[in-house]
């Protein structure tokens, strides 16, 4: 009876979370597993739990491929729940290969393993521990103190870092080797925040001005990647402080980091780092209020450019700046020489160009996303603006 209750729990747990879960009964055989069908080729057998050497209930294991597994044991049963595999970041082909190699999974299962790993949601480590705590509460009726149980506040790592810090600082002073990077970083980030593209280019071109970097990895490739991540983190914050939309800045940062992780040469990483800094700075510069433009009109421009995927009208823009339609329309035309409706259409068409060039979204998807009344209306407006149809524009970009 308990087995049937645990099976229903697994089914509902998976239907809500999409996190793989397996229940192994007292005979140490897989009683049920979700997603369904996994049991036909499931490599996550009871022997796998023995590999983890888990002591607590619940407990977890992080594999060499940075995958999480958790185990929760019902106290009134000899079986256990196996939760996972779960990753905290999107699963790459390399991660799949590493996972299969680590657990000696035959290559014939690669397609199914890939489907399993890529369909599971990305979950942070802290979220994963909360999931284990939730299951423990449900099957054992006990509330868990996650910090104490999993020893999240463990001080041994802090002690080790402090020991290394003291030793390295002592050596640096003896050998007169210092970072000397604070002033450089502050100046560089100031250029990013203020959108000063040319000043930043001049600074980065002067190799003599670039300070020595600390050692943050045990090999040159990882060193370059870790430095890149540190710099883009600072650049992202500086660009937001400079007026770049926060979501745009964070997504841009994520995309650059994903591209960087694909690289295998330090000079390619350094080149991407330069491109990244200039890109952030140029985007900030594009958000600066031009000379002679009022703050209200600039706010209209920002609002329109950030809401191209909504059916915004002139009244929405007027409401955003808390002005009457007639007043903001008159001021907008006086300062820019064209009306708000024209600018809304222009922004939508410019985004359409980007979607046509850099995505495989269909014309109907793009038209719907940008809130054109119909696909034919979108095509007519696009041709009137650029002289060619959307499909012709896409084909031209594919040839380049």
C-alpha cells in the first residue's frame, strides 16, 4: 500500500516540477520512476546510491559533471526516493557526454539521456535543497533546518581561503607583485557607465596601461574565462547605472558568457572581452539624452523601444510621461521632426529586421510578436520602409 502511495507522490511531484524522481522499494528494485518510460533504460539504479556514500536523510551528491542528485528515505520504509539528475545551468552537449562517461551509460542511450537532461528545469543548488526538504516533510512529516542539516554555513572552506589569502599576500609583498588594478577598473567602468566609447577604445588599446591580474585559476584557459566573468559582471552593473535597461543588460551578459564558455583559446577570449566592453558602452551611449532633447521626449523614446512587443498607442506614451496627448505630441514633433506614431512603427520595424536576420522565427510569428494587425500589414509596412519584403531581407542576410 505504501508503495502505491509513494508512486502517486512521484507522479504528482513530477507533474508539478518536471524534476526526475525514482522510488526504489524495500527489495531495492525500481518500483516507479518519472518521467514514464525511464525505467526501461534507467541507469540510476540502487548501486548508484551506494556510489554516493550518503550519510544523512535527506542527503545529496554533486557529480563531476556538476549534476545534482538527492536521496530521501521514508523512515517507515526500507526504500528511498532518488531525485535527479538536475543541473543549475542549461545542459550542453559536453555536459551530456561528461554525464554519460561518468556513469558508464552506453552510447545507444545518448538520445534519451539528452532528452531527459535538457527537458529537466534548471534549478539552483539552494532550490534543490529546498526540494529535498519538501519531500522529507511529505514522507516523514518532519521540518528540516536546511542550513544546519546540510551544513551550508560550514566554516572549513572559509578557513582554507583565509590561510591561502595570508600566504599569498605575504608572498606578494616579499616579491613586490601587486594587482594595481583598482584605478584602471574604476576608469574603465566609468567609461562604460558614461557611454564614452572612444575613451574606452583608447584606454584598451594602450597595453602598457593594463595592470597585472591576480591568479584565479590553475590553468591559462580557465584564468582567462574567470577574468572575463569578473569583468562582465562589473560592466553589466556599470551599464545599468548608466541607463541601460536592467533586463537587457543581464541578458546581454548571459549571452556573452555563454559564447565565452565555447572558446578554447585565450586570445579569442581576450578578443571577445574587448568586443563585450565596447558593446556595453555603445549601448549605454545610445541611451544617453542627446543635446537639445528634453527628458520627457527621451523618456518617450525609451518607453517605446522597450515595449515594441506590445500594442502601444500614443495615449500609452503620453500616460507614461504624465502629459496630455496633445502636449507630448507637439513637443515630440518639435524636437525630433516626426510624430510618435511614426517612431513606434519605426522601432517595431527595426526589431523586425533583427528578428529576420538573427532568428528563424516565421513571418507570422514576428508579425504577431510585434503586434501588427495582420501579417500582410506587417509585410506592407516593412516594404514601404526598406524597399524589399521581409522574406527578401531574410534571404539577403542568409547570403552574407
